[in-house]
C-alpha cells in the first residue's frame, strides 16, 4: 500500500505526517498497480508516490457510492445524523489543522501562514456551516385550492456527486478549500461523493480520507480517486451511474466535462471555471487602499486564483501615482520558501503551470507590451516567478484576453467612464470584478453594469461561506457557498394530493 510519511522540520509545525495514499473506496484504501508522482513545487523534487485510480476503480467506487446512498446515506440518514458527522469532521480538522496547513504548503507551494490562517480555517468554517444546513433542508406547501394538498420536498440529487477541483493556486491554489466547498453542501444534502482531486495537489484530500473515516461516516459516502484527467476524469464524466458533476477547474476542461455529460446520461453539471477579472480604479479612489487591494488582487496566492484581478484599469488622473505605488508594493513581495514566516509568495504549483506562465510572459513581450516589472524566474530550482506587471497593452493581446493563473497583471490607463465598463466587460469570462471609488452612486452603478457573478467595492477577493460565489458567461454554471450551493445537490419534487376532486 502506498503511504505518505514526512517529518516536517522547517515550519511552525514540526510533527510527522503519516497516512495511506491508496484509492479511498468504502472507507478502505485500495492499492493500484500504478502510481502518480507528487512533486514539491519549491524544489521540483519528488515528495512521494501515490496510488493512481484507474478505470476499474471508477466502477467499483460508483457501486460503493450507490450502495451507501441506498442504505446508510441519502434518505436513510437523518439531517441530524448528517449534521453531527459533518461537525465531527470539522472538529478533527481543527485538531489536525497544523498538519493540513503543512501539507498544503508542501504540496501546493502556498505559504504555511496563509494555508493555516485562510485555507484550513475557511475549510473548517465551510464544513461547520453546511453541518448546520443538514438539519434545515425543507420543502414548502403551496396553497392552490381546498381540495388539493400540494407540497414540494427537496431530495438529494442522486447517488453520486463527482466533485473535483483544480490544480493551481486553487487546485494548486486551494485544494483543501475546494474540497470543503464540494463535500460540505453535497453531504449536507444527502448525496454520496466521488472526489477526483487534482493529480498535482492530492495530499490534503488523501489526509482527509482518514479523518472522514475517523469521524464515522459510513463506508462509501465519500470516495476519493486520484487519477489523471483524460482517463479517470473523463471516465467519471461519461459514467452512466453518476447523476451530477460539480467541477472546479479551467474553462477548457469544463467544456469537455459538459460534452461528456451530454453524450452519456445528461448529468446535471455545475462548473466553477476560470476568470480574467477587471479591477476598475477611478480618480477619486483612496489611492493607498486601491493600490494595496489591487496588489492583493493579482499577487495573492501567486496569482493562482480564479478570481485574480488580473486586468487593472486605472483612470488617467491617478494612473502614474498608482503605477508607481503598485510597483513598490510588488517589489516588496518576498518570494521564497513557503515555510518561512517572512515569505509572502511561494512557488507556482507545477512545472506545467510554471511553463504556461512563462509562455504568457514571452507572448506579452513579443506582442509589444512593456514588462514594467518582473517577468523572470527566481532561483534555479522550483517554480518561483517574479511578481510581474505589464503596461502598454492592447485589448487583443493574449496577456489581456486569457487567464494566466500566475502573478502577472496588466495595468491599463482609461479616461472615459463609459468606455472602461465596455473594456472591463470585453471578456469571455465573468467570475468577479472590483471597483474603487469614494462616490457611492458611481460604485453601485458600476457594480451593476459589470458582468460578473461577484463585484467587490473598495476591496477584492473577499469570499464568505454565507455568500454565493460563481461565474457569469464562460466562468461557470451555478453557485458555490451560501444556501445557493445546496441547490446544486438537491432535486425538487412536487407532490399533489387529491382531497376531493373527482374525474
Ligand atoms: P484544469 O482544468 O487543468 O484541471 C482541473 C481538473 O480537471 C484536474 O483534476 C484534472 O485532472 C481534470 N481534468 C483534466 N482533463 C480532464 C478531462 N478530459 N475530463 C475530466 N477531468 C479532466 O485546472 P487546474 O489547472 O487544475 O486549475 C486552474 C483552473 O481552475 C483555472 O482556470 C482557475 O480559474 C480555475 N478555478 C476556478 C475556481 C472557481 O471557483 N471558479 C476556483 C479555483 C480554480
């Protein structure tokens, strides 16, 4: 059986982490005859080898999830039971929070302090929040006439949810948090889960398997299969036994999943995809605050954030001062070992992602944009990239149009207030947007005109477990978080009872 065993020595937590890394089906770890290499993004060196889920494991896991749904979960587990188990899971995550944060820093490259303070803390809050919902899912009665009793009830959407999440600052950006966003509402709603984590950042999901078992979830309720996208991922998307797919990842792969779902059993699909979020900064904004938030917007999580504010539009009156101050902020970002408490930015998640980002930087140069800051690799090992700012861009450049998923932003000067809305909306994405101004009327008008599922006013990247999050346009379908996320996993059934109508 593949097992992970690692003594952490560099961070604030210096414990030893040991857990099985087989394929998790029916609360047991199953061996595979092939493995996946897990690489440390800080060094490019192998951390461990984990079992690779193959096609045969998909069928076995689907059967396990179906069995659990029909016997111990779904409509067979009361809301109170589901609530207690989710709460117990959150308690175990609290107990092991330092270990989970250390694993995230090792595997994903994000700083330990950010992983501990944000990813792990928010994951625990998410599980607790949906624990609360598990006992509060209810339908309604609908008054029609006195000879009919009609009601609507909510039932778990199906035996299986396949949730997977991305591989960068999310997959490699927020692997644990993305898992919590999926399993929280799915389990609260009574669905059983097949989870396919990113092959690049599987460690926290595999550690969670042991906690799920320890919390007492019945076998088959959560199954975790780490495999490659075009094989295991594709097989899950096409599987006739899976009724729902909830996916977080790139728009490219989201499109493939939707196609596979439509060609098989018309699975219900929710998609949380990419973004190229605009950040509109008006002349009357609080300059210091706008600069600090804008830097956070693009450089937070190494730019590996679906909602990264990667297009920064600045009004002409403050453009020069804004750019100078943003440059200083970016220069002050300390890039290095994610376990060093003085470091702000770790490595990008993988060689693949590093190559993609450097490719975009090259294309910006070739297209004639100015590399105002950065643009280079840092060091000779690992996947570290300088915080990078481009200016003198055109709307048709790849660096302006496409999601880079790295610490690379474009800063664009604007004069006309109407035109900046047009430019901000001129993208196939619509995940998030931000506006900075002291004029509340202008703020609200702009927020309403921006085509995005989330608009921040005088801040960026603010997410809250109670507030829905998701995309317009090609940034996705459906919403995560808040009460809305439960709907992803619930069917609505209408029941009509005849109290005296005769034929
Ligand atoms: P990705 O799309 O490359 O991979 C995501 C997952 O899809 C992986 O698990 C991969 O194995 C799987 N996959 C690949 N090919 C597949 C196929 N043919 N069928 C089924 N599955 C397949 O994304 P990534 O690089 O891991 O993550 C980065 C992307 O995720 C970015 O675009 C980012 O914006 C997005 N993201 C969105 C949100 C959101 O909430 N909207 C959150 C985080 C990340």
